[in-house]
């Protein structure tokens, strides 16, 4: 441990406070020699240095993966007159660092005395850096640098009784210390240690300091721009060495403290990126960052109150794909929307593409959600635990040699609570019981290391959802054991290899297992039903990026997916060739059969990012995909392109077009229930947009879109003949649809120096569908013939107006508060009493003939709801505790989710869900 | 990941969760199916419920015989509010699962000469009026709860000349791939009853009958080429032939009476069988207010002497999922009972052993005796044998 030189003129590199705060422990090494900035002010645009203050945060990039590191410091010449007068000074500079570490430009932001400005600029121009990396590639960046002029003579003169530098250097080290941030124990670099009122030294990148002082009493003060000043008295005894640890409380528990204020330089015109820290405390999401995407433009509200369905631009949930680190995952949420399957500690950011996504993505015709996991950065043991009324989770990250290893697990306990309540109820002799037991658990284990130019991740995760309903039979009722079980387990190995400068290759392989099982048992009747599928998959991806020139970047990849599924069904399949209509279903007469299905998709994609002008970006792309599933073999060639023209520093227009195809779901493609000859579902996306950076913090993004869908499977009564045998077609590809509309996102970015963050999202759209009504819709039964003609109608998820307003404030005393307000048009529905009602004497039930009814002719009432959340954080030296209260539907709006009809459809009553729902939770972190 | 499995998972989980959530929010504000409060048709009975066609009776017509038998339809119609109704019977000569509302569409698939026949058959009978002043029936008498007086019913004569036309129609309809006739199990034309009251309330109802080939075994050779399979003939070996027996016509179930147990405990013993004195009304059963009793219907087929009666068994044709072969299965009738009350509650809408283990249910008396019925309550039981046979019976309850 060496003592920092003090009193030597102009040597204060006010080290990397913000670098640490922004990038965590991994950045501390870099921060040791770099005076990085309070905040990285946007600045990530190659060779395009802004000129005005608004322009100082130029457009933007996805993710800063390595901050710049100062390697060559040049001392500035101290203005003689000011030195003579003992005047201290400070100059704040903007330094534009090039992608090769040189200094491209220096601007003076402020100077305590004009005479300091020129020498500071001159010195800074000669600095050399290890360049910053964005998405693991060297990139230009702008930093804020504070150059401090401090004459050595001032110290003894200014503070009477303090030893001079020379005197100090003759003393042994008698006082060593370690400064950390309270609550998370992160080392605080560049904290200024003052003794008896005079700055003496500052902490190094590890938060350590050494001081040479004579024995005696000391008044110690520790200061940084971002923490509350810490003051204490110490006594150095004779022949003693004092060792101290100080924990600084951050000035606020600002959730945005670690948000890099950068705007992504978007290749895709419709992409919205959210950082984890922006998301954890959005009301109405139960603290689940992934659920925040439900509040973005283009995303519809899930009917039913739980959320969870990805209703992108009026399309079905199955038209949107979800990726985790590039790998398609089957489930994003537990129980259809309660909470996401990945612990928030593992999340880095979420990209949401409501349309117009690039050639990298397949198997989606509406939108894409990609969840990025965090790069592990635990140089010390870290952890977190969270408890609320639904589940409990724990997370820990530890360094092991050159590896960082993190693990998390979560388990819900709703089943335990329900069981305890039901078991406590009195029960009479012979009376049965009914127990509903939903529960879920998940786990994630990740290990990461860097070997030469390879960043290697090993990530295993799994989730398991079970829902059991157990009816214990009485003398009258039978024992029923109903169980829904969904599980997914995946292992993802990824190597991000920097082949050479401006060339990277990311290789991924991801085997996985998935099970779906829906079963029921009726013990006394010796009957059971089961619908089970075990799916084994393996995905292999290669993503290659090469920045060939300043104006051309090439991206290409291959995407192979193989899966095999074993389907096992035990079900009361009506094998009777003809069965007289009866009032109820006979589930005791079951049949068993199985099928083995395999699927192999392989896709190849290419994108060229062209910049013929500095302000113009053109990204043409092509994806070629081949599907082999069961008896279906299909090939798709899907061109896609985006153009973005930043015609002013703060304004841009953008357009995109893409063709998207995916194979229909398996049940549409299997003989017997489906039709192997179905064409891939298809969608054309046309998007135009305008971006305006209103202020440094506020962005406006306006988009218009038109999605044209075709080849949607729809029921068909047609038959075809093969070898003289009649085969029902079941489905054909005559379904069509379209959605058009506009989306507005007005967003105030999260920053370290702002105590407000939020956005207004508004979507105006119209979504229509054309297909054939099924026999069931017409009042018949499963298997009844559908209409012969297709009919156009509002799609089931057509929500004309979707308004979401989210706001969050950081308040004093460790408090944070936020709200979410939603106003959404009701979903269309077909009134069940609109058709002709009749009573079927053989089925003993009232039925409806809807054959002359316009489908989805009415709408549910407008939905509106306010959710609020308050967090209170207590910061202790070694850990911090957060308690939160989230209140869903604050003003108890009785939103109608559905109508329930009387047996003869003569009367109906609205069904409302989610009354006022308070959720209390605790979260501890260290 | 298997993208398709993702979609399936997402959909099934979301649909399941939402459906479960919604089903947990059922409202008690809606009228109950089992509670008779307004104009209701509780049952329509066809006697006989199944009519067989003799394929050997007319060798020149391989389609079938011309019979002169009649089928009689009766409806159990109630309205505790009293008043008159207008009712109209008609016949639906095509197979319909929508109360013949799809008649025009199905008729269009028939040949022109068949269409003429169908139109003639589908013509409704004259509309009649029923009510206290009507001479045809006393509708909703003041003591309707006791079911005394004449319950509303109507008779629809059904001439068997229709059979041949129907069978020919369905046999020749290329779109009728699932026609029961193609599978030798017959066709299901329906009687349609439309009721209108005060120009405001209207109700349309449907009851099917089964017209089947009665002698497939003995007429097997005559069926050659008409069916998608070969019927086995005695003494001849034909690979993959289907061993159909000649058929016994179905009959409606027969109520014998009811048994009553005091209280709602499933362990309480039932009293002796109470035989309905007039054949279709049992009681009165004395029940104190808010008290529960268990009521169990007894059918003729449950009696010891009838247990082996072949009329309670019938053949069906089934498809073997693995081999896609047609196989014959003999099924024993399983009767279900639907329950209705004029006051108080019944625990089950339907009792059926495969769902509820037994046929009995629990009746709970109201808090106060119904004043307008002098303390009387009627419980109606409607039995179905799952192949068209139907019967009803009432139990009179006196609330004390």
C-alpha cells in the first residue's frame, strides 16, 4: 500500500467514483488511473462529436462493456500567478476519446478560474487511454474529466499545525483504512480523506488509503461527490498503527444510479431497450423487471388481470418469440404472468421489438422479446434475498479463481398457505375436501470467465410450474387428482470471441429439456387422463460481426434448432364413430396413444450495416430458414431492411420493412387433427417513425406501422382424396389479418442526477382478422363443421387505445415512490346472447346458433387502473434492506374482464378481477 | 428450443390460468338452472325413441322399409307464473345440432327431388294455444307445484314414409361423411317445439329420434357397397368384417319410484322404495324448513329381475386409434338424471354415476314454505339413457 502523493501540484485525479457506481467492481481497476466522470455523458458515437449542450449526448449504443482507462497522464502547467497566490482550481472537461484510445477533442465545461482552462485542455489533449468497449468492441466515447489544480504550498499554510509534505513523508504509515459503500460493500475509489480539515489523500481503486501521521488525535473526514460525508475522530497511539474501515452511505438509493445514460444506436427502428435498474420498482409488476415490457407501446393488455401474454400489435401470443441470451425459451412467466422465470439479479437488460426486427430473429411474425443476462462482476461474495407473499428467492455470486459464479433459486408458497387454510377448516364426517395447490420454483446457475480474447459463459436455468387440485372424495363424490405440470431446463454455453480488432464471433450451444403434463385421476372409477409431452432440444447459434470499414459492418449467423418430442395421451377420446348427444362427457372411457415427433429448423442470416453518410444508416438483411417437422417441409426466404436518417442532431426519421414467417403450431400440422400441407404463417411489417430528442433527458419516439398477416391456419370442412381414400383437411391457410396504427413513447431517461424517471406510452391501432367460424362458435360441438366462407372481424386482442403512464421518484430518507396508470380499450367479444338461443333436449342444455352473428361485434368496457409502489431502504454498513408496499388497483376500479351468462343467456353479470391488492415484500442485499 | 412447444406452452398455461381465475369468480346473482322460475321446457320425450328400418321388407328398395308406425313427442313445459302460451311443432328432416336453424344450408346439399320431400316434411304444424282457458290443456294450473292437472304436452304424429327418403338423402349426401347411416347406426331427425308467450318470450327446443337399420346382420349381403365396411355374415369368413347383430329397438327408461333418506349425510339409510301412485308422481315427502333429504330415483333396469335384460345393452361402432380398424363394442345403458325444483335447492344439476358416483342428490328445503303453493314443492327428475331414451317423474314435497 503506497501513500498517495498529496500537495504535489495538480495531481488530483478524482478517480472513478462514477465508474464504480456505474459499472460495479469490475470497473474499479480501470478507475484506478482514470478520472472517469461523474457520469458517462452519453457519448457513444463514432467520430461525431456533438456541438451543443443538447447534442452532447449523441446517439447512443447498447451497452458499455468496458470503461476507458487512463494510461498516460500529463501534468498541466500551473499558472504562475495562481500558484503564487496559492489559488486552488478545478476545470471540468469533456474529453472525446477515440476508439484507439487517443484524445480526439477536449472541451471546457467549467473552470474555477479562466487561467486554469488552457493548461488543463492542453494537458488532457495528450492523455492516452485504453479505449472504452461497447458491446465488447472498442468504441469512441465522451467522458467528463475533472482536473484539479492544487498547489502543494497551500496545505501547511492553510491548515495550521498540520505537518508539511516533507514532514509527512518522513513518518511511517500509521493509519491505514478501507472505504466501502454501505449496504453493498463496494470499494469506494477516489474518496478524499481529510485530516483535521485538510485533504490528505484519496482512496485507491480498492478503496484503500495509507496515511503517515504522528500519534495523536485526528478528525477524519471522508468525502465523495456521491456519498454522504463521513466524519469521525480517531486516535493514533504511540507506536501503533491505526486500521479503520469506513462505510459511506450513498446520497440516495437512486435506482437509476447505475444507468448509463446512453441512447442505443438502433439498427432496428422499433426496438426499445430497458435496463434492469430502470425496471425493478415499476408498480404493478411485483418487482419483476420483465413484466415492465407490458407497459411499452405496441404491447396489449392481457385480459384477465394477471398479465403475461405477449400481445404484440394485436396479434396472438404465439406469434411473438422470447429469447434469453439469443436462445428461444418456451416460457417467460410462471403461471402465465405471475412473475418471470429468471431472477432479476441475473438480468441486465430487455430488448422489446414490437415489429421490424432484424434477420437475426426467427420463429416470430409479430414481435420479439430478448432478455439479456448480466455479465457477472462479483469480485467479492455478494448476495440478495427477497420475500413477499407469493414467493421467496435468494441469489449469491462468488469469485472462484478466474471465474465468477452466481446462483439463484426461488420457490413460491401459495400452495402451503392455501393448504394451511383449508386444513384448518372444520370438516364433518364423510365430508370431502378440495385443495388447490399451485406452486413453482426456478433456478439459475451461471459461471463466467475471460480467457484471452474469449468471454465464456455457462448458464443453466430451469423452471417448474405445478398446479394441483385434489378433491378428497366423500361418500358421494369421487377422489379427483388434477395436475398441471410444466417444466423447462436448459443449459447454455456461450463463447464471445474477439477474433481480432473489429471482428467478433459468438458461439452458443444450448441443449434443453421441456415437459408438459396435464393429468387427472379418478381413483374409485379406475380412470385417469393424461396429456404429456417430453421434448428434448438442442440449439446451436453462431453470430459473427465484422466492422469492415467505417461505413460497412457485416453481421451474419446460423441458427440451428433440433427437437424431438414424445407425445403420450390417455384421454376420453370419443372413439365411437357416432355418439348420440348426451348431457355430459364420459371420461371413464379412455384411450391411450403416443406419437414421436421431430423437428429440425436451420436458418442462415446476413445483415449489412451501411453508412454511406454519417447521418444515414441502412441495414438490409436476409434470413433463409428451412423447417422440417413431421410431414411438413417448408423453406422461407425473408428479406428485411431498415433505414435511419438522422437529419438533425436531435431528430431522425426511420423506415423498416420485413417479411416474417413461422411454421404453424404442431397441432395444426399433424394428420388427424391438422393438415401437414399448411403453409408457414406470414407477416409483412411496414414501419415508419420519427425520433426527437426534446431535451438532454427526454426522448420522443413516434412510429406508424402496418402489419399484414396471411396463411393463418383456419378450420376447413374440405376433404381431399388420397388413393381413393377420403381425408378431412381440418385446416387450411386461408386465415388473414392486419393491424395498423401508431405508437408514441415519451420517455424521461434515468440518470444519476435526476430524481424522476418515467414514460408515457400510447398506442392507437386497429387489428382485424379473417377466418372461418368454428362449429363451436356456431353453437355446435367440437368437430362440427366450420363455416364455408371466411369472415372478417376485429381480432380478439384488438385494443384501440392503450395508454400507460409510469413515473418514479427518488425521495429523501431512502424512500422511492412510483405509480403506473393504464387506460386501455376493452377487448372485442361476441355477445353470447346475440345469436338464437335454443334448448337441446338430448344434451339438456341451452345452446346458441351464432351463424348469423358478427363476430367480436362488441367491446368490454374501457379498462383503467392505478397502481402505486413505495420502497424504503435502510442502508447498513454491510448490507441494505428494502421494504416495499405495492398496491394494485388503488381506487378499486371494477374492470370488467368477462361476462357470465345465465343458463339460458337471458341475463348476464360482469365478472371483475383484482380488487385492491396490496403486496408487501422485503428484499435484502449485501 | 422447440418454438412450437413454446407457443403451446404459453398458450396452454395462459389460457389455463385465466380460465381458472375466471371460473373462481362465478356470480351468485344469476338464476340457477335447477330452479324453475319462468317459462321452461324441462324435457321432451319421444315414444319410441328409436325406430328400426327393416332392410329385408322391400327387396326392391335396398334403403329400407316403409313403416306406418308413429312416434309420439311429449314436452314437459312449465311456467310458475301461469298464463297462456302459443306453441308450434315441426319436424326437422335433416340432422341438425342447431335446432334445425341450419336447415336451409343442409337442404341445399340434397338433390332437387329430395329437397321437395324435405320441404314437405319440414312444414310446421298449426300453432296452438295452451293455458287455463284452452281446451287442449290446462297450462300452469294453480296447483302447478303438485303437477296435478295436465302438464303441457303435444303429440306429433310421425309417418314412416319419411324414413326411406331420409335414409336415401343421407346415404347419398357426399358431405355427410359422419352420417350415422353411413355407419349403419341410423339418422337423427328431430322434432322442433317453438313456444311463445305474450309476444315477448320465445323458446325453441329440439328432440332427436334415432332411425336405425334394425337388421344389419340378416341383411348384410344387401348392404354390400352401401357401407364403408363389410358386415359379417354367419358362416362366411370375410377378413376385417364387422360383427353387427340385429338390433333391439331402444325404449325410454322406466321410473319405478324413489327412495328418501333423512338429512344430507351420505351415510343415512334410504327408506323403502316409494312407488309413485299414479306412475309419475311420488310423495308427498315431508320436510321441515331448511332441512335436507337425499332423494334417489329407482329405475326398472335396476330391479333384480331386469338386470340381464338385453334391451339395456346396445352395440356401437368404434375406431381403433392405432389400427384405424372399425370394431364393435357392446355398451350397457348408463342413465343420468337431471334435477329441477320449484323451491329450495338441489345439490346437483345432473347425477350420473360416472361423475357423481350415485344417482341420488340432496334436496334442501327453503327457509320458509312457498306461500303461493301452500307449502308444496315439486322436484322433477328427468332421466336420459344417452341414446335418445328419456323419461321424467316428479316428487311432491310438503314443507313444514
